C-alpha cells in the first residue's frame, strides 16, 4: 500500500511541477505578447500623429488654396461598429489586443479617406487653370478710371425708404445701354425679371461661384439660359428697371450660397494703387441706387 501512495505522490508532484513550468512558460509568453502589443501601440500612435498632421495640411492648406471644403471630421473617423470586437473582448487578458485592433482599423479607414482626398486635390490642381478662368476677376463694366463706382457692399441708406439696409453688392453708374460684361467663364443660369432687381442675369461659374447683374435695360439677343459665356463677353445692357432710382448696374458675387464683397474679385482689372482708390470710393455710407 505504501508503494501505491508513494507512486501517487510522485505522480502528483511531477504534475504539479509540470503545471508550474507550463504556467510559467505561458505567463512568460503572455508577458512577451503584452510587451509586443505595447510597442505596437506606441508605433501606431506615432503613425496616427503623422496622419493627423497630413490631414491638417490637407484641410487647412491644400484645400484652402484650391478653395475646396475641408473633409468632415465624421467622415475621416469613419463609422465604427463595436460589435466587430466582441470576439476579442470575450478572451482573457486581450484588452490590449482589442485596442490595438481598433487603432489599426481606424488608421486603415483614415488612410483610405486621405487617399481619396489626395486624388481629389490632384484633380483640382489639374483643373486649376479652368477654375481661375471661371472665378469672377474683372469689373462688370468698362471702368478704368473708377468713375462709375457709385456705392459698395455693406450697410447703406435705402434711396426710397431712407433707412439703413444691407447692400449685398456694388452699384456702377452709367448711361442706359452701357455694355455689361461677364466677369468669369460660366453658364447663364437665369435671365429674366426678378422682384426688386428688374431685368436680371445670373451666371453660374462653377466652383461655388455665381454672379448677379440687375436693373438691366435689355439682354444680348442671342443669349439664353444654358448658354456658355466667357469672361469679357457682353451679356446685357445697363438700365433702370426694378427698384431703381437711376440708370446703373447692381452687381453681386455669391460663393457657396452666400453673398461676398465684389471688391475682392477685381484683381485682373486693378493695380494696387487703383484697388486702394476703389476701397476709398466704395466705402462711403451714402445712398445707393437701389
């Protein structure tokens, strides 16, 4: 009987030694794996910092230069599904593995979005020449001596009601029939009568830009909605239609649906000295024609 107990004791002892050895090996492997995950996490964080810098350059420099909207942060982050990591979360001591897998998935999505963004930027650069031709960049009337500028953009006194109001464009004075020019390449989007504006032409230049020409006496006979026009083409003639107190052109520039100051869009027409003079002329707060 003593031999049986002795043998049993020895078996248990060997099993215990084997179990402790195996446990020690597993703990060593686990610690090694955990160390590797921590190193990998550190490297991923460095990669994320570089990617974040690239994204900022894309949004705040490349797209600003090309006058394009930045990519929405929600699109950059992607749409994460927590269920994708349930299998990993159910395993013991795998929190680091879960976090690492999440980071890899996030960076992979962001890299894809950034790759698409750079493709768009490359295409915009290729189309830069066309875009520059379309953006409004000259005065809508012949005005080398700046004598035709009547009133500018901003708060002005209404000529009829004599109360302050926001003037959404710039007024150019002149005789009825004075030629009006397209200020950039585009397509005639509207031609007809608008309440308050009288005879009106609206040109869609693309790239978020539209220009409006109001109080016209008449339109160019061959022109119609949908017709392509080039910068410098005569599109209409100055008049006194709509809510107007005298012959003039009311000119507006819209960018992405909002009115902007037309004075920022005459850079092909004016020297720096002329631009300064124009600012002084159009900054008056007196009456406007409309």
